């Protein structure tokens, strides 16, 4: 694949459709790299060969395979706590197996990073869920390490200092962070620019995403995602902070809205915005 420039603009997109068609759609937005999200119901058996061929033919670079899971629901904070990531005990073993499958899929594609949301990690390190998730993350890190991969946790569902403590306690060199500034705002967990400074040494990839804070009068509500540059992150500040902390990897634009054409339009606009800011 082609070498990427510092702060290359990429895109977060979802698999599950024809690989060539999907990649060409991303390239039409003006990008040549990105992260692929693997839906929980996407059949990975035999999928690596077709994706590898399409990536090579289209000269598109994947930097991360992002794992999602069946049954996850991001309707509001209580629903996220019940359904997302590794916290729900009933789905823990199934999701561990799926994450290992995604790691193997990434290895077959030559991608050296996997990532996911692990859910709301308890602050109490003696809590049974904290211990179970920590041990699960250690096992996934070990599988990822056998492939020469990092395993990145998505930010947002806990304050930066809580996530940093979990990192130190887990004790795996290949455990990293996929930093999403908008998630810090959407979950109301802290200023994203300040959080980036706290977590910078562990950041291996980033999302370029925007959003507004949760309404103060609706307990448990999430904030609202916005098109890049139209929310509360402050993309100029974010890009400047990335440069300041020495981050040189891709900025992957993420936009999650039900209307596919709206998503594509917003991402194309975001590409233009980041090109102007990055210089």
C-alpha cells in the first residue's frame, strides 16, 4: 500500500457489503485510508480473501479493524451500560470470541490494529466486572500481540483518568487508545482537548467526530452528534492538540446517521474542513 502522510485524512466505514463497491465509495469522498467497522452479524468466514484483494486493487490502506457486537444499543447512557462492550456478563464470552475472530481477520488483511468499545468500566478496581473485563482485555491483547497488533479502546464512556488507571492496571504494552473527541462530549465525561493531553502517550488512532453536550434536564441522555465543525469539539483546537502531542497518524472521520447519503455528504464536507485546518 502507499505511504500515508502525517495526519492523513481517512474515514470510519462499515463492512458487510461488497468490498470493491464499499472501498470505491470511500475513495470518492477524497480519502485513501480508513478504519473498517465489523458489524456483529457480518460473516467473517472466508471474508478476508475478498477484502484483501479489493484493498490491493483499489490501493486503499486499512489502519484498524473495529469490532462491534450483536445486541449493542446506543439509545441513551443506561442502555449503553446494559448492552455495550464487555460489561454485560451474559454476552462476555461470545464477544471475546468475536473479538479474537476480528483479530484473526485483521491479521489476514495485514492490518496491525484492532479496536472496540469495551463499555463503562467501573472505577472500583475490586468490582467483579472490573476484574473480569481487565482479564478479558489481557487475553485479547495477548492474541493481538501474537499477530503484531495493538488493541485500542475507544474513549468516551469514562473520564480520561479512569481509563488511564485501567491501562496501567491491565499492564499490556500493546493496549492502546482510539481517541474520539466527540464521545467525551456525547457522554459528558470531560473536555476532549484536556483528555487528549492526559492520554496522548497511549493514542494509536483517532476519530474526527463532532457533537454537542447532553441536555442537562434529561437524566441519562446522550449528547447529539453533529457534522464535523458544527459541534462543540472545536476541530481547530483538536488538530492543533494532535500536532502538539506528536500524533502523526490518520484522522478518521466518523459520522453515524441513519441516512446514508447524508452521511456521505457530511463526510465529504468534513474532508474539506480537515484539509483546510491541517494545512
